[in-house]
C-alpha cells in the first residue's frame, strides 16, 4: 500500500502505553479504526483475515487492561494476532507482513518484546503460559500471564494437558477461550446472566477474597481445603444451572460467556479478574470476520482469502485465459473420491482441514466415510490405525509440518503393526509466506528411519494419482505420500488409475553415449526445477553438457538398481529434494554408497540447509536455499 490512512487515534498509537492513555469511551473508535486498517492492508497484501477481525476488541481490551510487555499475552495460533502486531509498534511495517525479510507471519519473540512465544501451530498457549506463570512465581517477578486460545485449538490434546496441569500447579494465570464457533456452556437465560454478573462483581469478589484470607490466617484453609472450597463453589453453580463445567472440574475458576465485541465490558471484566489468585478461564464469544459482512458470511473462504476489493468484497483472481495445472490438493481430493467409490474399505481422515486438503470433495459425496477429528493430529493417526486394524483403509491427510506432532503415533500406532493405511502429507517442502512453522521441511528425514514405512513423492499430478492407487493394494502396509502446496506441472492430469512398482524410480533423461559426467537424482515435484536447471546449463554450455536425470519416486525403499547404475556411469551425483538435506534423499544416497564400498563418486546434496528457512515466496526461498533452477544449473 501507499501512504498510511490518518486515523484519529490509531495513527498516534505506537505502543500499548499510548493506548492506555485513552479513556474507555474512546476504545470503540480505536477498534473501528483497527478493523479498517487490517481490512485495507490485507486487501492488497493477503494474509489471515477472518480470525484477526474477530479478535479486534479482545486485543484492544487486553493491551488496555494489562501492563504489556511486562504482563505476558500468549497467543494460540498467530492468525488471531494482526491487531496485536499493529498496536505494538509495527503498523508502519505491516505492509511487509509475510513478505521476504518483512514482518513474520506469526508472533515471534525475536521480532518484538510483545511477542511472548512462537505460535504458528495450535494448542500450545496454555502450556507455555503456565510455564511463564511458574517462572514469574519462582523468580519473584510480579507479572500477569494470559493465554488466548481459540475454540478450534481446544480440540488439541496439548491444550487439555495444559489445563489439567494448570489446576494442580500454583499459578494465577488467565486462560481466555476465544469461542468463535461453538459454546462450551449453553446459556440458560436469566439465571445464567445473574451468575455471570455475580462472579464478576467486585463487591462479591472482595468479600470472597477477604474470607479466604481470614480462613487461611486461622489455619482453616489449607491447600487441600482451598481446593475443596473451589469444588464446593463449583458444585453450587452446577446445581443452580443444572450443568457441569469441564474447567471447574479441574479446579479452574470459570467466567463467562461474555461478548467478545464489547470492548468496554471486556476491559471491565479484565480489571476485576486480573489480580484474582489461582487459575481462571474467561469464555469470550466472538465472530470470525466481525465487522466485514463477506467475511462473517463465509469464514472458511475469508480465513485467508488472498487479494480482494475492500469496497465490494469481491475476491481478485488473476486469470489469463490459458489452462493451468490443478493444485495437488485438488487432485488428491478428486482421486480419493474416485478410489473410495470403487473401494468400500476406503475412509478419509483429516484434523480440521477438509477444505485445505480438498477432502471436502469426498466429505460431500460420502459423509459417513469421512472424518474431521479437529486439531488433533496424533489422534487422527491413531484413530486411523484403529480403523485399519479392523479392516478399513484410511487415507489420513495431514499437513507435513503438522504431522510432526504425530511422530510417536506413526511409530507406535501404525508402523510397528504394519497397518495398511495411507498418510498423505500435504504442504510438503517449502510452503512460502507462512514461514518456518509451516514449511514441510523435516518429514523425509524423520520418517526414513522408521521400519515398515513406504515413503514416496510424485513428480506431478498423474504420478500422485498412481501412487494413491498403488497405496491401496494388498499388503502395502503403512504408506506415506508427500506432495507440495499449490499447482503442479501437468494440465492434462486425468490419467488411468494404475499401480506402479514399489521402490522403483524412472529415468527421465538419458546421458549422451560416451559423455557420462554428472547425473541428478530428484524426489518429488522439485524434480521439475532440476529439469529446468539442466536445460539452462545446456544452453549456457552450447549443448555440450551431458546430464542424466532420474526421478527416484520412492525414498523408502530406495531404488538400489538405479544407485548401482549411477555409480558405474557417473563421477558426480547431485541429489535434489524439497526438504532438509540432513537425513533425507541425499543422506540415503551417501549411506548406500558407503555401505557398498563406493568411494570414487562425488555426491552434492541440494535441499534446505541446517537452519530454519524464513518466509517469502516459494521461488524466493528456493533461490536462498540453492534449490532453484539457476542454482542447480551452476552445479552442472
């Protein structure tokens, strides 16, 4: 964008200290300006829109009521935190959000002292905040700690592990449940509202705390009795409302629900409960996309809509009229439905991303055989394992970087029993603007050592279809298919569904007779970048180069016949993979040569370096990592 819009309040807020100078009656205008600023910016510079619009009032109220950055706000999933970034001194730089060398896509401590913890993935806020609260207590530092968790993230097991522990370890943490989809407690009318007013009434709480202090000084309120009193208080609430509350069952005081779009009411509640002792939960009701009608009406599309017209709400899609290859995820979704319609054993499983991975295609046609298990990757794998054990054939689709959370489940609940199931790793390799928390960098390296796995990656869309078909064959065991985000390379992709030989690669390009010098071994769609690199090298050398190119297709079992052939013919081998080079394809090739006593061949490995790759476009990051065609050409 060009020059920033001049706002009455927002233009003069460089930190929460400036925000706290305002009067409470001025905060609704600040919220209106902040929401407009987010919309204006994201219309031109795409990002995660809906969730950040929904937390505008919550963000303003938190920074107004709490002494940030001394007080800690731990966000769960940075999708919610664009308003937080703008209010904490980054408004002028927000136009660089998600761009190479610009603001990071999610809160990150190295970027700002207000960013208390890395939050690219879901469900970690409660555990991290509890750790901070305990740290402050043991070090004698006076600070408050708040965890802001969305209801989707509450389906993750780590969130419940944190809550369970928060009720046991002494702490004064506040957990804010940002409920933008469902209510945990059903409203029961006037009595419910009365209890809300009572539980947040300052007179009531002053009396309650004075009584607690007296009982403690008299020796009548030991730690065990304190917990007993909390349980008694919770039991009375349950009796009156005829409902039970999971949080209060874990000895965590519950407040709410409250309107998450009433900024003054939020400030009032925060000021009352922020100094209460013991762990607390505040249940806040918000609307994704709040304040922008198109985003409120379709939260899925407006989660990250790309560019759009601010005035009309029309999404802007570039279309030059020429046919384009489909997205890998769409080919997966269409092919899965084709296979499922022919094979009644096939079921689909996804942890909260049916649209992102295109499993919504099967979900619409065969809803009884498709399961969205929420943000619970480990459960998704073990749930799939249970179905596989008793006769079904699950295709479990999880983004590569999210599959890291299910590592033990893959080993203990799938591979060790040789269960016939298919783990489809979407978003494998460099994903672009979402950055290091989302790059599918490590799957090849961390999966390769696991016995009983078959690991493969398609060069293009037809190969993805063939690998999916092959994976459902008898006695295949646990199969991993990894593929990247976005479009591939083949426009006419609807090939016949047929099996391919397991553990066998293909020779894409032969060397000229008598000119064998170097060959490339690639795995997956990055092979197309390698093929371009060969052409560039040939053109620069006046077509005197002779380079062979093999698509390995399988990392495990690796094609040993190809590797024996390569050692006999070539002096140099370049391995190319869209993943970390420590432990992936290049490492597998080096291990094979070493194990077979092959000493006279040079191996050059191309892939992600031993560091976390920043955010930027895929091509920008390929270049930085030396994985682009030009960089590969220089090695030939």
